[in-house]
C-alpha cells in the first residue's frame, strides 16, 4: 500500500511539474516583439508624415491623431516619454552665408527604445 501511495505522490508531483512547465512556457516575454511592432508602426507613421508634408516631425505628438492614435508606450520602459530619436538638424545660414543663423529645426528621422541595449538596437 505504501508503494502505491508513493507512486501516487510522485505522479501527482510530476503532473504539477508538467503544469508548471507549460505555464512557464506560456509566460514568454512578449515585450521584445511588441516593441518591434510598435517601432514598425511609428517608423511607418514618420515615413507617411514625411511623404505628406515634405519634412520630418519635430515631435511624436505631431503624428497624433492623423498617423498614430496616440504616442505609444515603450513596452520595455513602460513610458511614452523614454523614446530615443535619430534626428536631423537644419540650420538656416545668415543672409551673407558667413555665420549660421540662431534658428535651427531638429526633426525626428527614426525612433528607438530608451531602455538601452539590446532594445535600443531594434
């Protein structure tokens, strides 16, 4: 009888271990693939904005609501304010072309996660 109880406990423990393994496998970190999808969406919005206006946006807010419903939250940092940008700066020359004028425009040409490596490389 003790042998059957011992086997029953082992089977029960093995069943619990199997369920835990399945549950753990189901809890795969989906944040990297979510980040990639958000970056693709934002990059497409930047490209459409550039196509439509002939310039790049100065801020992500310029993409809302026509190109994006809202500025997305970075799934790694859990913030919409941590995005990092590749930018392009346009400096207007002075009238005589000897010095740069004080006014310049910085435009967003690409976007990355602010979470650091490896996510900022996506």
